[in-house]
């Protein structure tokens, strides 16, 4: 399930995926340790971007994502284990791009999250965060950004060093990504059809609120590797199909007082947590996306 995660196009790019609706399906996968039963993953995403040019030097960027994850299982769970899993996330990104000159800019973005299962919803579901990036446009074909993202997860502090890349190799090939979170290589086969290969991986944590689980949180991790086919149906409206495989996928339930001392991207320091629930294996996934893409430059 793809969350844009500060990949919005607001400067030095030719178009922006202004509005996206997607559905996610994870094919049934067996549980670890040969436990009987299988788990099936469903999900969804709604994303809206709204960049506003305030002046020649300032752009105000806004990006709101709603993500939904749902896991069903025919494995009988112990009391206190979440089954089925229903998770909701609201990720808001807002801030300023300060253009320093024609080739350089500074991004300062607030990235608060509201992560919940929609039971006993209150301020404890809130997670503060922020991102700082320095942008360098090397030429019309290559733009890069360097910086870091911080988020206060329910598991503890998470810092991710970031490198953004937008490289138009030629008229057909393009490489984009916010490493290490996402990357995509695309090939424009025709004016309507674009093929691609990419990855997406982001840690998200959710507050649990049912009486039997209110002392726990859920941590979702997955690295999704996908092949994609994007077709322009009419005007600026596109349909995209993604097929791939989820690696390291886990919905892990932990007691709320079990934290990681510090996490630098995928590297954890002082992680002595004990997972309460059972994990299911990696497996194939499919995504269907409807995208409204707005050109930012005239042809």
C-alpha cells in the first residue's frame, strides 16, 4: 500500500498526482511456525495534494493521506490479540519551500500523524513529526534533495535520513524516489502508457483502544516491491495497476510501555520488545490506483 510520504511534486517537476484513490490486496499467506490458518490483507489510500504559490520565493505545500489496513484471519487467536486487524492513519504534511535562487531551495515541513483503530480515540493517537530537506536542481533533468525525517512513533523516536531524486534520463526513462522509503523507475511506452518498477517501505504504529487491547499498540512494517502499468484513460485521469511482493511484512502487537531506545531508518538500538501476536509470512500483493495528474508546465 503506497503512501506518498513527502514525494509531492511542488517544485522543479513537470506534473503532480493531485488526487489518488487506491485499493490494496495481500493474497492469503500462512502463519509463521507452521501455525494452522491463513491471513489476508486488505487496504486503501486516499491522498490529496495542494501546493500554493505564495510568492516567487515561497511555496506552501499541503499533503493529506488517509490509509486503511485490514487483516482477516482464520487462525483462532488468544484473548487480547487483535483479530481482525483494523487500522486507520491520517498523515498530514504542511510547510514551506523557500527558494534560495533558481537552483536551490529549502523545505521545512511539519508531518503530524493520527494513528488509531477508532476505539477510545483521543489525543494519545497523535504523533508529532517533521522533515527538513535541502534542494539542488543540477539541470532541467535532475533535481535532488537531502535531509532527514523525524517521527515520534508509539514505539519511540524514528529518524530517517532522506535523499530525494527526480532524474529525467531521457524523453522516455525517468527515475524518482525518496530513498530509503520509496523509489520508482518508469518507462513511457506511449503517450498514454507508462510502465514501472519500484519499492515502498515505511514503518507506521497505531494506538489500540479496545478494552482488551488498550494497553497495546500495533506496528506495521513492509517493503513492497512492485511492477506497475499506468494508463491515461482520458484527460488527466490515469488508472494504475501494481503487482508485486511484500517483504518483511509484519503486524506486530506490543505493550504500550515497550519502546525502542532509538531507531535510525531500519536500524534499531535497544529493541527488547516482546511481540504478543503471531506474524504471517511474506506474500504477493496487488494494488489498483485511480490518479488525477495535473501538468505543471505547458507542453
